[in-house]
C-alpha cells in the first residue's frame, strides 16, 4: 500500500495539503483533480490510498468529503523509514 507511483503524485498531494489554505480547510477530490490536472477518478484513487494508509483523515462539509493530512501518522511512518524499516 505504500507503493509510490513513478511521478510521485501522492507525495505532491501530501506536500500541497501542508500549504496554509489546503491545510486549514482540507481539499476535495475535485480540487486535487484540478490542481494536478488529472481525471477525478484518478484523484479519488490517490486520496483513498492515502486515507487507507492513515496519511489522510477525512471530514464532511455540505455533503462533500474533505481530506486533511494526519500529521501524527505521517511522522510515525517517517520514523519507521528512518529506522530502516
């Protein structure tokens, strides 16, 4: 599940979600699709994988799913890789 695509799309999504606007409010799959010029189903696939690995958490607003970074989980995974896991 931690497989990274060669174009590093999921890493770019995580980096974008760290920026002030997206970090404060989260982003929808539509916003990710627009930002990274990809079809919405592709954006949903990336977001669902990041959510499944715990890197993202979700919230709902006006019936839409918003994705946010889970900083504790990201730090935990980074520590595992630093230890050579």
